[in-house]
C-alpha cells in the first residue's frame, strides 16, 4: 500500500508516522513506568508515587528530567564503540517492532504481509545490544548478565516463534492485521489456549520480566548489562524495556485476544477499536506486573531447562495438532480440547519439574577443594 | 551444566567480586567467587568492614554503658543481645532479677525475634527475586513490633532498655493490650508469607536442595540457631540450658531434617509461630511487681570471676564471655557471634552451586554484618 | 590462674562434686589438667603444649563427646600472659566445659584447633590478630577483621592505647574516681 496518509508523498508520510511512533512510544513508556510504579505500590500495600503532580502523575517526567540531567559516564576500560552503541542496538529494534502493531483498522505504520516474520526478526535483534552492553562495559556482572541474556533469548525465541506459528497456521496468514480481522467471531485464545500460555511465558522471557529477569537480576548481577550505564543511556534501556512491554502486550492482544476486532470492533467504529486495543493491552500489562510482584526469579539452569524440555516440545505438539486438525478438516472444538489438555500437561509438567531432585556437583567439589586447602 | 570434561575447550574461570557493596550481601560483606560460567568453584569471604572494636570499647566503659554497645552489635535483635550481656553481668554481680522483669524480658526478646525473623523473610524474599513485595510485607509487620519497642524504650533500634538487675523502667500501662495488637499483626504477617512464598512453585524450585549442610558438618562448623536446626540438630539454648522462664511455659523446638535453604526458611517461619505462642503465655503470666531488685547498688561492681552466658538470639547462640577482675568495668568482653560461625560454613555450602544459589545461601543464614565484625 | 604444675588433689576439687570433672579427668588421663568451678561451667586449665591432645581427647571421648566449639577467644592478663579460652559443648550429652591454656608473654605460640573443629578457623584468625597469639599449623593465617597489613598491633591487648576515650573519661564522662 504505497498510498500515504492524507495523500502525502510516501516518504514524507513514512517520516510523519515514524515521528508519531517515537512520540507515542516515549509517552507510552513514561505512562507505563508510572502505572507500573503505582500498581506495584498497590501490590506492596503502599501508595506509590503521589508527590509529583496530581496522584504523582508527573513522576515519570521528573525521572526523565533527572536522567537527562545526569552525567553520561563511561568506565575508562570500557570498549567505547560497543559501550556507546549498546543502548541504540536495544532501542532501535524495539521501535522497529512498532511498525506492524495494529491499533485500529488501518492505523498501523505499515501493514506487512509477513508481519509476524518481520516482528520476530526485528525483536530478536535487540539481544545484540544487550550482549554489546554486557561486553563493552568491562564489568564482570555486566558480562555475566549479557551472556545470560543471550542464552535466554536464544532459548525462548523457539517456543515464542512456534506459538506464533500455530496462530498463523490457524488463520492461514502471517499478516497481523488479517489475523486480527479473522477473529471477528471468536478470539484465538479459545482455539489455542496452550499456544497463548506458551506465548505469554516466552514473552515474559523475551521481555526479561520476572520470573525471567535473570540477565538483570538485581540481587545477583546488580542490573546485569546496565550496571555501568548512567544518565540518558541508561534511560534508553529503561525506555526500551517499557516500550517493548507495551508492544508485546499489544501483540498478544492482537494475536490471541481478538485485537481491535473482537467483540464488535468493525460495527462500533475506530474509537471503540482503539479502546479495545488499549484495554486488552492494559490487561496483559497488569498481568505481567502482577507476576512481577508475586514470583521469585528462576535460576539460569531452570530457565533453560524449562524452555528446552517443557515449552519447546509442547509448542511443537501444538503445531502438530494444528496441522492434524487443518489437514483432516476436523471441527475446531478439537483444538480447544487439545489445547486445554495441553495446558493441563504444561502445568503438571511444571509441577513435576519442581519436585525433581536437584542435580548438583556440590559434594564432589567441596571434598576436592577442602583437600586442597 | 559445566562438567570437568568440558575443559578440553580451554576455558578460564572468572573471578567475581561480590560486595562489599552489593544488594544481596546484607551489609558490607565481601566474597570473591571464582566462577566457571555460572558454577561457583571457590568462595573466599572477606569480613571486617564494619569492625568497630566494640569489645575493646566495652572494656573501657562501665557495665551499664556496655548495654548500648550490645545494641549496636546486633541491631536487628538488640533486645536479645542486651539480654545476654545483662545476664552475664547479673550472674557475676549476683543480682536477683524480679519475676516481673523476667517475664517482660521474655516478651521483649521473643518480640524481637519476631521482628528479626520478619526482617529475614523480607530480605530473603528479595534475594530470591520477588520484587519488593515480601520486603514491604515484612516491613509493615516489623513496624508494629518496632513501634511497640519505641513506646517502651523510646528508641526504634538501639533500645538500651534492659539493665543489669531488671529493666530501665516499667512498661507502659497499656502494655498487654498493645502486645496483643502486635501479635495480631504478626500473625497476619506470618500468614501473608505463607501465602506469598511457602507454597510458591518457583520459590520451592529455587530453595529446595540448595546449600545443603549435613548435621555433622553444621556442628563441626559451630553453626547455631535456625541454620543448624534446619539440619536436624535440635540445638536451642532456650531448651537445653533454660534461662528466664522458658522452662515454665509450653513451646517446641523447631527442627527440620533437610538442611537446605528451604528448610532454614521454614524453620524461621515456624519459629515465629512458636514465638507468638510464647509471648501469649507470657502475657497471661505477667503480674504487677518490682522491675529492679530492692538493693540495687548505685555503682555496679562485680567480684573477680568469669562467665560465658549464652542465649538464643534469632540468628543463633549469642554468647557473652565476660571476665571481671573486680571493679566496675569488664576486664575482657567477648561477644560470641552466631553470624560469624554460621558465615564460616558459607564456603562449604556454596562451592559447586550456581552464582544465584550462592547468594540465596548467604541470605538464608541471615547474617548481620555488625554482629559478624563487632 | 596460671597452670603451673599443680596436683589434682588441689583445693578446688571439693567444689567440683556433681560436675563433669570426674569424666573430664578420666578423659584427660596423662595430661596435667587442673580444674576450678566457674559460675556456669567447669574450667579446666591445660598446658599449651598439650592443648590439642586434650581437646581431641575431649572430643573423642564417648561419654563427653565435646563436638561443638562454642567460642574460642583469648584474655590478656597482662604480666600473667594470655589465656586462650575454649568453650566446648556437647550436642548429644548437653554439657559445657571451658578449657584454658595460659601462654607466657614471651612465647605466644599454640597449636591450631582447626584440626579438631573447623569452627575454630575464623575464631583463631580473630584471636591471632587481636592478641598476637600464633596458631601453629593454621590453614589460613590471614587477618580476619583487621586490615591485611596490620600484623604488628594487637588491639585487644591491654597495652593497646585507647587515647580518645581515656581523655573523655578524664573530663568527667566516666567514673574515674571509682576506678579500682
């Protein structure tokens, strides 16, 4: 669709849209920071920000001003190029992911036919920025954090993509807009509960949100790759984190919850569609914050094991079941039943994984080192 | 998993310096970890950043001035620390503590145990990675206890309320109802932690089977408190060498057999329930009366002698070894710190575990650096 | 308080009835140990040369079974030397014992107890840096609480100055007129 908005030159149109994105993203991220602080405060049985502006609404603004005013430090031994460009490498792919997000009918930056492909390709790029930041900082916490981030991203990319794949199998398209439109009767979560759950978990890992915040684990690696950053560079990481949180929530609502279409999206017009998107995304965001307030962090081996041994096989299973149903043209209710079965399987496998005896090489090492000392 | 056989790709271990400024070291504790990927190969702890020479200072102060140093030695359970010290002085000076003072002391030390364990719950929850929630929950309930202490002693942390012979002054008239209020709050806090952490799958996965220490090793390392009771050793000074009135009431020594981080957590949680029980019984037995002995000398002097008094503080055995050569000052005062002995076993418990585990093992032995370094 | 060659039939024995001294005496056969009754525990004086043998015997003895080292420290008695004090406990038999070894000021060497209990490790490091007692054969003879280069001053010895506090007390903060 080369036609630009308001009939403008496509290049100019593209520029306007990108500027809108940047503005919108920044405001969204700041709003999300405020919301997260307020909601977390409520979970903590406290009130959250309340001194800056009415109900503390200007807290994010104050934070932003403070961060901009701070000195942008670089450790002497840091690798200048990787250190300075790390934040951009995190930030830019997240913004690029915004391009295909469907907010209302006809109101995404671009409707790409390979929208899902594009999103997956772009969103996994930001991990390079994490590793760059981790390596370039010349800090061991940062390096461990960067390595953890890389390991985690590679592991969770697979169930992430596979559960996306099951959705597009069902709808027969990779175009996110068409996926949304195809849910005008029933949202995909009804047909694909397992894929939704896997996608949600994998999205948490992609976002490095608890319980998968291992790369930045505050109590272990003290912020991981960000440990040496300050001022505006650090705030870019921060902004990127919340921007990707928003994007991921919009995507989940578009793919599984019917996006702007279900219920009555087309009938009630564009304003209602926007409201639908926002409400659904807000629900997802609230869920993510809720998870953050209530669960501890996983350990790196548990995280990897969970991805490779539980999520990946189950998401493959989901793809297989989808294929089976589509090829033999079975009624869709089979998908629902299979999906619910899959969810039960996932939960019980998780339960069993917790009860497993821990594999450790603690005792042998202790005897070794004590013999040495 | 990194195993020995992976070494054909010549890898280099990384030295990771944790602390003295680190969110999980609970103060100025430093350890240098040699890590192979994520596996800890060697841990070298460094302590002493908070050494203030409290023992030496106490030798230059008279007995009553020493109480303040005990507060600062173990600031999360100052009442327990004071108790050991004043009991040592009382035994040396042959002072008889009145009934009422003993019951009040018992209530106070058990309440302080509750406050201290709540602090552990909060800090440990954050170590394991719950963002802030357990910390604020713990803080809320601890606040109730601290408020009560403030009403009684006038200070929120450094109470200096116990005196050789009894108490500095009597408790306020609304003491009993206030303690009951606090107990209600604490009971709610225990229930909250039960709901938030005890049954949490990820919490269990993170803590079960981590940092295991056997009963024999724990004894050999001189561990004490919940850390050794979680390994199945029913070592509790309150039961084995009862002081105050612990013999007159019903309570249980909490032990578990697993010896891992989860067991240490559960031990503390159950101990809090026991403490609530103890305080309730004490409140029923509390009678009006004197809080100081009748003939209290204006200047407290002790005959020559020595004594090692031990009491069960929240973190373990808090011992005070007091040597007197007569006069109004100790000749030598040694604080036996439970944290120091527990911390010694850290290396044994962490080598071979993951970096993340090493930090929760450190959290699970619940150190207070000012007590370690004194 | 010094552990000179006193015989076991010395005066304190009469007050040791009902304590574990009889058992301890049996376990310490061949070691010149003397006992006195402390306020809570029995205090046994052992010559420094035999301290490890004594501690090992106390730990190995089946009925005594002192498997738990409560505390290890030292007391500076100025001209009478430095006492190294061990507080032992048995987690099975539930009894206590204080063991003391008196070191002469010109010979502050004693064998390490880390071979008996691993708990002694840090406690001995602390005692060493605070009192200048040298523990022979200690596996890790670094300083514990003090800076690494502070190996010639021993803060807990009585001759270590505490100037500021003395001055303050001279100005009326302390009870200097009541001092012994």
